[in-house]
C-alpha cells in the first residue's frame, strides 16, 4: 500500500511544527495540517506575545525607578495600541521566519481544519472531501483555555488570548487563577498601572513551585499593589453595563474586566479521535504509552494532548522525539530516540520576580535530601539589577540526594529565568556538586549564584556562611 506522505501532522503549534521540521530533516515526506497560522498558541496567543507585554511592563517599571539610578526620566501614559503594535512586530517576524523554514524544508502545508480517520487503508487526516494518507499520523492540536462555564465574551470577561489583544487597559481587573498565566498577567498589568485583584482558590500562588518561593512572589506582588486573595474561590461573575461583577467568597468585587486564567484543557474535541479508535481519558487527554503511541497503530500524540506539564518546550521535545521515532520505525534512522522525562523539563514564570525551576522540590526529594539556599543579596549582578532602596529577596535553591546527585534547582528573583539552562543540565546529567564545582562562572553574573550554592553543597561555601 502506498501513502502520499511518510508522516502527516495535525496541528502546527510547538509540537507539530517541531516534528515537521525534524522529520523533513531526516528525509521523511511531511504534511502539516492546520487552519490557523503556523506557530500555534505559543507564537500567536501565548508565550511570545505574553512575554512581549511583560517586557513592556518591565520597561515602564524601570522608567518609574530611573531617578534612583541617577537618570532623569518622565513616566508618561501607557499606550496599549502602540504596545500591541510592538508585540505584533515581534510575533510577525518570528512567524515569517517559521514560514520560511517550513517552505525551505519542503514540507507540504495544508491550511485546512483536519480530523482523524482510520479504515482498512490505515490512518489519515481528512480535510473537506480529501483524506491525506500517511504511514504515521501525529496529533498535536494543543490546548484551549478552561472557562469554568463563566460567560466569556472577549470584552468584559476574558481569556488570556482576549487580554493580549486589548487596545485599552482596564483601570481595575480581577484575575482568576494564581498559576503561571494568572500570575504573569497580574504582574504585567500591575506594572502597567492597572489595579489588580488576583484570586486563587488554593492556599498559595504557583502551587507546583517551592512554597518559600511562592511566598516571595506573593509579597512582591502585594508590594506593587496587587490585592492577592488566597483560598478564595470565585462563586459567580457577570458582565454589567460598565464592567463586571465578581462574587469572591461571598464578597462582591466590581471591576472593568475579569481575566479567567485557571488553566487549559487538551483540544481533543471534534477531531474524530474516539471514532477512529484513539482512546481519550476523562480529562480529555489522549491515552499514550511510553513512546507517545496512541491506542491506534500508527497514530501518535504530542504536547498538550498528552497528560503532563503544559509547556511549549515540552511540545518541542515531543515533536523532535516523534520525528526521530517515526524515522526509526520506518527504517530511515538507525538510532532509537529517548523520550525526555517530564521531571527533567524546566518551568518558568515570567512575572516580576521570575520563578524558574527544574526537577524535584525539597519535599518531593524526601526528608533526607540536602538543601542549600543561596540568597541573591550576596550576588553582585543581582545588586546591580535592582533599584537602589529595593530589597533583594531572590534565592537560588539546590536540592540533592544525600551525598549524591543534584535532583532539583529552584530560582526566584529578577532575570533568573536565564539561569534555567544550566539548572536543567545539572539535573538532566545527574551531576553532583563535586562534578561542577570546578566550572568557572564569569563575574559579575547571576550564574555565580548557582556556583556558590554548588560550593556549599560540596562542603566549601565561599560567599556565604557555612
């Protein structure tokens, strides 16, 4: 039986386009099927535009503090339309680059909505009246916002995608959800002059991170005027003539807008999965084995469709793995790839301060784990970055097994996200403090904080009390 393609990919987001690029690089013929622009949520409605808004917020915060650095500056009004134009410029440049890469690799892009089909000819993706057959099919349709049944209208009650397209900022906003998305929007809106009420039903923000780091973040947000309400579920919300009315633990809070940022669910609806023989769990995730194979032979799933951390770089990793796995199964590559473990995938919250982590927390590592905290008050670069008069509260935490390898790195502070690459290497390579104690870090850099913590774990602290 012949097939027009070696692999057909449904979804052109992080997982899908990474799979397409790597598969083409390995000599496979590839179809990439999506009725939305290449790059998916991350590029157009998520990671990139959100971080561009956060950068603009950082610029405004820096200008507001300019006098304390000895620089004369006048803080003017925020121009959301100009900010949106800047964001669109960043997205547009990256999108054009991705389009060029896809074209250069000879990938067939089918810009239509697709559904999975399977019959005696094997699996395929149907678009309109055409079924695109392939020796392997990859499902990579990503995730969509959870709305909790609230009446999202895109004007008063918003998803994160709606919030990124605003041309006028609310004066007062309620952010529902204290995870990564909610915290990032609360942080950037506060820095852009919005009065924010941040509501989280659990007892702390970003609950997957170290509790102490969550507390540092909470204090920093409160210090910038964010009304943080923990253990406070939202009962109801409705749009009014001039804003929204939100019931929070029996109290009515009036605002101009409500952002619903309580998480995302896998986009598995209306894809024909179960009818084709692909099992879907009660949570909506595609059921896969340890090689991302679904319950239908020849069909794989990647990224947010698979239960686990919803991260663009996890999607990239899944896409690369599947391209290499499919090439191996089809005899085009002699190497059998290894699927990256979720535990080794780094996490970043780009709020102010930033949180970044990889591996196990101290609690997860167990009561016998060795833990070192290096406070950034002793780091020259951290002192340079902060405005005079601001208290430095950043911390680098390393967690190791007793006498053994480093199993967790947890960071909080300004710009600490840039350290997560080294942190991922330490955890991924199962390094011990002695393995890396001899690596010289440039001075003055934030990276020296990881070196200091390593030295302390190795029993020879330098710029910290032993």
